[in-house]
C-alpha cells in the first residue's frame, strides 16, 4: 500500500473512532464542513466523505467557505477541485477583514476575533439553511495546545469539546479530528494534492505568539515524554472532580454541564 493511502486510512480510522466515541454523526444529519482551504479542513472533509460512503446511516455533507473579502483570497482552485470531486460548496461573502479592521480593540488578537466572526457567520448560515451540524477541523494538537494555553495564561482548565451546542443554541459543532495529529493532515493534504489556501490578509502570521510558545514547549517535552500529547488529550476526558475544586462565588457555574462552550 502506498504511504499516501496508508496515511489516509489512518486518518479515516481515527475520525471513525471519534465519531463512535462521541456520537458525532447520526442518521439524517446535515453537516456543513467549515473549509478554510487549509490542510486540516481539507483532510476533515475528505475523511467524512470517505466514511459517508461506507456508513450504515445516511447523512449529508457540504463544504462552506467564508470569504474574508479580499481579492487576494482566490477560491477558484478550491472550488474547481470540489466540483471535480462532486462535493457541494457554499461560499459566504463575509467581508471579515473590513470588520476586523474597523472593530479591533487594543490587546485583541485579530485572528481570534476573526475566528469568532467566522463562527458566527457559519452558525447563521447553517441555521437559516437547515444544516444541523457544523464540522470544524481542529485536531489533537489544537485540543492540547488550547488546554495548555488556558491553564498557563487564563488560570482555567478549559480545552475544546469534540461535540458541543453552539453559542446560538441551535447548531451542534463537532470536531471529528480530535484523535488526529497535525502531521497526518499535512501528509494527507499533500498526498491528495489538495489546493491549500492561506488567508492572504495583512494579519497573517499573527495567530498568537503564546500559541507558538506552547507549540515549542510541547515539542521539547515530547523528546522526553513521547506520549505527552496523547496523555494530555486523555486527561481532558478523565476529570476527577473530587481532586479539583470549584469556587462558589458570584455567578460561578457549579453544576456539571453536558456541553461546554469554548472559543
Ligand atoms: S490572517 Fe487572521 S485576521 Fe486575516 S483572514 Fe486570516 S484569520 Fe482572519
């Protein structure tokens, strides 16, 4: 078997396992895959499409791309590839970069702000057009880095959830790449010769120096503890409440909640 095929098989096996473990997809679901044009969202889309053909249940998939509103963001190669592979593609004109430019306040990371805007547009579109689930391409490394960032810089044990009720309380957001390492999506995207798109925006590369720092930290820890990322991910699902504590102060949530919102 070719390396390309082997890695794709690994990807679909891990996505399939996540779907089963977290009940991510159910019969008659209509799923919008948020396709930014990066390696992760491409890999997610092709994994879900592959699994769709073999699944004992029926579900619908389409890709959606929020256009940031810059001419330099050329979607034609991405769109053509989707047409070639028979995948429905929705494009929403977001003018996000203008909104970011006009509303960015001191100390706010433009890409975090942009990501929240995109998410809001996705929710609105999905609710209006009758798509009940939105699939995002966050992978294992994202899950672990977010957990570390929140612990180090925000003083909270908060990561990402593979399945959660969106802020609008209408859509369900799913993250089927929870078990997939970033290097897998890189190899899959290259193997399938998928047209990778960057943001083509002046803020590119400003996704956060803290995240870069956490990435480097984890990379160096991995040399001593090769399983550190898997262990950190597993820790998010093995929370021992009795050995933590909750402050019962004004407005603090004390009940266990089934779905947890995250950024
Ligand atoms: S570089 Fe940042 S602000 Fe610009 S479009 Fe990409 S995510 Fe948004």
